[in-house]
């Protein structure tokens, strides 16, 4: 069995160093690349930064993950599929940073990116039933011969995986990237939780690549954090946020399909985004067009500083990560319900609390 340093520390350190060293290069050339977000020109209720700030953090994050993965992991069909989808996300993210793409075009491209690892054979064969047993997604199947080899499409498994990956990409983009350092810290903690979870099964050789890729993801976002923490020098952009959701979703599939664990760890931004989507729909608005109604916006309006909001998200994500590592399936379900009730109550209180008079 490989040492802990080869599975965890070295991959994370290399990814972190690449992200840390490459990010200032992108900051330096952001103006030439046309990826400066100027709040004076880009007026939108959700925009909370007050000075021109480069986007494009997704480029540094992708480069760090690409290089570190190729160094520490075999380039098998699974890794090729994962990196192909990540590359598409990075390209789409850069184009969005530059041109502000239509959200529906981004959603369609996200589905294409999510399809890449699924086409490489990564899928969800079953999910745990929170009340009893498991739900089998391996049937029905379509079996066919192509180029002399037999292939199978697991219809329910592939459809579930496709929507799960796309769901996570968009939920993190919508609910976890509004504040300086918020997304970066949350993702690093979530990836570290998946690495810790997979380490429990390290006697199984199939879990070694999962541990390494989770460590690479955590390291890349930690390396990006010094440039993103308040006051941010660069934003992760759409590419960085969706890349985070994409990798975490894929890792949750690979780590013995611990989908429920990831939902618990990311409970705060996921529940907040869920409430936001419902609120927009009930108000007759598009669920994908941003506004100033997320939990982090409400905390800012309540007088919290940006660093305090980011630390709040980090602390709760870390606490939920520790809790998730020690829960069985029914307990995860009830924990998610509890988080949903708590976040809902906080949002209601922040919305209707008495405003202090000046």
C-alpha cells in the first residue's frame, strides 16, 4: 500500500504550489485577456465587490488539477474522462468570464461536461435508501458491440449520474461563491472530507485514485485561497465554481457512491440555493438568473463583514464534514432535514427581523 504522503500530502502540495504560483500570472494578464470584472460597468444586484477584480481563477485551478493528476495518477479511461470534462468546464468558464454567456448555454455545456466521465464508465450503480436497503440503478441496460468490443449503457445509472454532476456544478456556482474566500475554503474542506472517507477503505486498491484526486482537489483550492481570501485579488469565476462542483460530484461517485455524505458536508450552500431557486420560481422569475437573495447576501445586509461570512461557511462546512464521517444512511437523511430547517429558519429571521433605526 502506498504511504500516506504519496496518497495525500505530495499530491496536495504539488497542486497547491501550482495554483499558488500560476494565479498571480493570470492576475497580471487579466486585463489583456479581457476578464476584469468592473462593478461600475457590470451592474447587478448580486455583485458585491467594489473595485475592478480579475476573473479567471478557474484557469489556475484547472491547470493545477491537470498537472498534479497526470503526475500522481495513471492516465486510464476514467481519468481521461474526468479531465476531458474538466477541460470543457475550464474553457466554458474562461469564455463566460470574458463574454458573460447566457445561463442556459452554460447549463447545456455543463451537461456535456458531465457526460464525459459517464462515457468513460463512471456511474452510480446504486444509492442507499435512507429508510431501508439500497436502490438498484444498474438496470435496465442496453448492450451492444462496437469496434469488436461489447459495451453496456446503464440507463438509470447514467441518467442519475448526469443530473447529479450537473446539479452539483450549478448549486456550488449559485450558492457558494459570492464572498471572498467562501467557495475556496468550502471546497477544500469538502474534498478533504472525501479523502478522509476514502482513506477508511484504503485497503481497497480501487480507492487509491479517489484519495489522490480528492487530495489534489483540496490542495489546488488551498493554493488558490491566499489570492481569493479577503480582500480578494481574483475571483474563481464560473469556471472555478463549476469545476469545484464537478470534481466533488465525481469524487462522491467514486468514493463508494457517498452521495449522501457530500450533501451533508455541503448542506449550507446546497440548502440555501434550493430555497433561492424555489423563491425565484414562486416570484415568477428565472431560477438561473442571479439576485441578491442568498444567505451570504442576507448576512452582509445584517451587518456581517465579508471575512466573517466566509469563516461562518468554513466553520459549518468543517463541522458537517466531521459529523458526516460518523453517520449512517438514515442519520445523514435526518441531518440534511435538520440543516434545511435551520437554514430556512435563519433566512426567514434575517429577512423579517426588526431593522434597527439609525
